[in-house]
C-alpha cells in the first residue's frame, strides 16, 4: 500500500510540473500565486547561476587538459629534435676524432724520426770533433756538411711537427666543445623526459582528483540541488494554477489527470487516517 501511495505522490508531482511547464508555454504561468511565481523565478535564476559556475569550471578543466596535451606534444617534438642533434654531434665527433687520429699518428712518426736525427747529429758532432783534433781538414769538411744537412732536416721536421700540433689543437678544441654540447644535450633530454613523465602524472584520477575536479564534483551537487528546488517551486506554482482552475482548453486535461491522482492518493491514505 505504501509503495502505491509513494508512486501516486510521485505521479502527482510530475503532473504538476507538466502543468507548470505547459502554462509557461502558453504564457499563463504568471497568473499563478505571485509569491510562488517569485519563488520560482528566484530558484530558476539560482539554478542558472549554479549551471554557469559549473560551465566555467568545466571550461577551466578543458583548457587545463588542452594546455597539458599541447605541452606534452611540444616536449615530445623537442625530445625528438634533441635526439637528432645528439646523433649529429656523435657523427661530427667521430669524424673529427678520425682526423685527429691520423694527424697524431703522423706526428708520432715525425717525433720518432726527430729523436733519431738528434742521436745521429750528436754522433756526427762527436766525429767532427775527433777529426778536428787529428787535423784532418777533408774529414772535418765532410762531417761539417753532414751536420749542416742534419740541422736543416731537423728544422724542417720541427716546423712540420709544429704545424701538425696546431692542426691537432684546432680539431681538439671543437671536439671538447662538441663533448660539452653532447653532455648538455643529454641533460636536456633527461630533463624533458622528466617533465613529460610529470605531466602524465598530473592528470586528474579518481584516486587523486585535481582541485578543479574537486570543485566540479561540489558544483555538480549544487546544480542538482538547485535544479530539484526549481522543480519543486515549479510544482508549487502549478498547484496554485490548479487551485484556481484557470480556464484554458489545453490545461483542462491536466486538471482532470491531477484530480484523478488526488482522489487515488486520498483513497490510499484513508486506511492510515
């Protein structure tokens, strides 16, 4: 019996709301009780305000998510660019290292030859001195000629070694700069990946909702409450229209349906009285 009564009461509430909405469509709503009409208008405005506030929060959530996705895409693009840059640095470094390696090998050969010439020169000077002590001018002249030739050769070797060292230095300095750039690029890639991972975790979840999501949940509840209050005020205005039996051909059907449900409710309530 109680369930039938609740069902009939819900049906009556819905019929009153339907009557109120139909009266609004017909331009007859304002002919209801003035106090109830004013209460409904206030409830309607309050519900509209709550909905506007909810729409603003939803827009903020969408904008926040859009900004986050755009930043993630930008990070992914920059990471790809940094990886390409790192690969180019590796290639450039390898090329320079290869060139330096060839120069260093050539320099090592020249340094070995130079030391050999130094030993030969020392030996030739010793022989020249001996021939001078023996007063052998022909042999002295011979050794003097050899010494001159050796010194010229060593001067040429010294000049060539200095040129090679300058070339090596010229390659070594950019190579060091390349290594620094490579290290900076690796650090940048690491930082970008950390930021990308952090952005992935910043998205709102059920376990860890964002501040805006929490505000949305609260505002949803306010909108539902204000919406129910507006419907209740709508039914109150409709009830006053029903009480007055404002004559209109469209509204008569609602009056008959309401009367039928009211009688049913009275019958169902009779056993409890």
